[in-house]
C-alpha cells in the first residue's frame, strides 16, 4: 500500500464520517423540533464525531469495505428518539427519518457549489503535472470535496431503501395501514440481517456506482482533473 492509496483512504473516511455524523445529528435536531429532547439530553446533538462513533460500524466496517471493494459502508450510533414525545408518533418519525437523507443531499449540493466556485478560481495556467506541495494540497482539497459529494449522495439513496432499520422503512411505515405498520415494526429485529443480505447480493455496489455517476455530472470535467489527475 503506497502513500497515495493511504491518503485516498484517509480522505474517503473523512467524507464518510462527515456524512454519517451530520446524518445522525439531523435526526436528533428534527426530533427536538417536534418535541423530543432525548438526543439533546444525552449529548448527541453535537458534531463531535466521538459522540457518534460505533467502533464496528463507524471505523472497522468502513475501513474493511473500502479496502475490499473501494466502497465505504458504515453507520454511527443511532441517535436516540422517543416518539412518545410527538403529537403524532408515526408522522413525527416520518419527518425524523427524512431529515437524515435530506441532510446528506444538502451536504452534497453544498460541497458541489463550493467545489464549482473554487474550480472557477483556479488559474488555467496551473501545471498539475508538477508535484509540488501546493498542487498536492490543492488536489487533496478537491478530492475530499468530491468524496463528500459521492458519499452523501450514496448515503441519501441508501437510507431511503424501505428496509428496517433504514430511514426508508419509517417513511414507508407512515403510509401503510395499521396491520402493515405492525409488520414493519416486527421486521425491525431482523433488519440488520436483511441489510447484510442486500450488501452480499451487490445492491450497495450498484447504488455506489450510481452515486458516482451522478457525482461525476455534478463535479464536471475540470474538477475531476484537479482532484484525480
């Protein structure tokens, strides 16, 4: 493993941690706005990654999946939510569930706007073939922004899959009749097994490739050259 590969892994993990932490905090803030102070009282409404790290889901799994497949997959400690504080528990959980993917989409668009602006400021006479400290630092900057776009799109789409415990299951639950809601709640205990099965079947690889395709359109040729040349 060379230095460039180690740097790429490090920049990828920064993007993954950012996407995961902001995703979870968005859940907690939406719950707070709807009347549930549980996450705030437990100190989880913070961007400090140490408060959200799950040793397996936030460190080991993303690192191993990145090394084995080039695609980082992981999770943080779920922000605690008590739907009993909501006036309408199912509607409250709908808004809480949508807040996470909504935050990821916002981060992807924000990183895109920032990157596009910075690309426009880079002199066209810059020689990227000259590996100086400045050009390497510039490349790393655009690369981490590109990874932010890619991974936030990926996590937004991934979490909208209607399978427990992903956010999409709570969105689906809201629109189901009473018996369907009971079935979804019973499936929660088997959700992790289902997610692992989807990972094994290659669904996540397909989603990641789709996220990369969308990201390439958002980044544009000039940005890709600056980041990955």
